[in-house]
């Protein structure tokens, strides 16, 4: 098991990255930007991940609640 090729974890187990087709899609919406990475083995998607960047941060202001 001394194969120096880089591997990636997929639904088919660990596969050499060089054997997979890699596609990238971007979505640019008013509230976020999303990067979607897709790895395919032939016509089958074996790994897909998304990375999202919000364009507006969350507030740190406290919200008062009623206690009964």
C-alpha cells in the first residue's frame, strides 16, 4: 500500500483524484456566494461539496425574551 497518488474520500471509498472528473459551479445571490465542487466517476457523482460565504454577517445584538 505504498501508492503515492493523492486520494479523495468518495461514495465509492478512497479513489485517486486523477481518475475523477472535477467541476466547479458558482452561485452569486444577493445574500450569499456559493462554490459547489463536484467529482464524477464516469457519469456518476461520487462527491459533492458546497462552500458558502454570507455577504452580510450575523448580528450580535441581544434579543429580549418574555419569561413566564
